[in-house]
C-alpha cells in the first residue's frame, strides 16, 4: 500500500466512522443474538445427546488411566511428543505460553490497515498455522488410545506377555495397533514378521539409545522376560 492508497483508506475510514451506528443497542443486540443461539445449541445438544457418563469414581483403583477433555488433547499430545523429562516444563508451559504471547503481539507486528486476507500474509499465515497445529495434535491425541494399555487380540498364552509390555512402558515410544506413540521407536504391531524371537530377545537386552535395557528383567524375572519376548514375536 503506497501513501496515496493509505490516505484514501484513512479518509474512507473516517467517513464511515462518523456515519457509524452506536454501540448500544446495535452491537449489543448482535452479540446478544449470537450468545442466545450458542446457548440454545448447547441446551439442544445436552437434551438430545446427553453427557457421556463413565463408571462411578473409585479412589482405590489402580487401573484407571486419566485422560484430559477433548479440548486439551493438543496439549496432551504435545506432552507425549516431548519425551525427555527435562523438557516437560517447556512442553506444558513454555511452548503454549510462547505461542499465546506471539498471538497477542500479532496485531502489533502486522499493523497493516488492510482487511483482505490476501494482503495480510503474516496474520493469515499465523492464524492458519495455529489452527492447523492445534487440530492436528487434537486428532493425534484423540486417536492415541490409552497410554498404558495394548488393545491387540492375541492368543491366550501371550496375554501375560501383553500385560508385561503395557506395564513396562513400551507404549511410550512404540505403536501397538491403535495404542501407544508413533515414535521415537518403531511400530511394533507386526514386529514378529520382521524379527524372530531370538533377535527380539537380543534387542531387549542390548537396545540402542534411548530405549532402556531389559537385561535386568531377564536376570530378576526370566519368566516375565520370556513372556514379553513371546508376545512380541507373536505380533504378525
């Protein structure tokens, strides 16, 4: 926008401002109508769809896996992506706070008077990127499944091994069907097709970083170790 276009815009803006409508009741009426519509939609959804009710809360259980509400799934997934414990604070508070501050400062960064999206590339790109990132992380968080369960059908003799894998935290870095995370470890849904039981056992004892070693588990409880190996080898 050159100086001439800017002056013309300011003149038109000043003229429209002088001919504008008062805040009361014009703006209040529009806001009131929109708020009423939103309230009616919420009431209709609660009447016809109802609220999802789970089992009665049991403070003594150790099997309950807490999960956030859907509108916090993007933060939940961000915390799952950032693995190192030293970076948990940055994932939960640092990154969201920095993004929020940048959005608050956006009107001061992009001070163009233009209203057409094509002429506001910084603001439009920032808005699309923010919405896209939140939507993507929300979808990943919704489809991730329980972080401490492996919902894969196996033969009865491998059920104990599946429980060992879930209790050992394998889902924190690996994917088992619809459960677990897609990284940094490989997908283990069909690991039995790629590696025999002997290779799986050697990998568990001498893994590559950052995977922990299960050599101590083999020494302390060989049965559990063998059950874990058997379960992984059965995934084909």
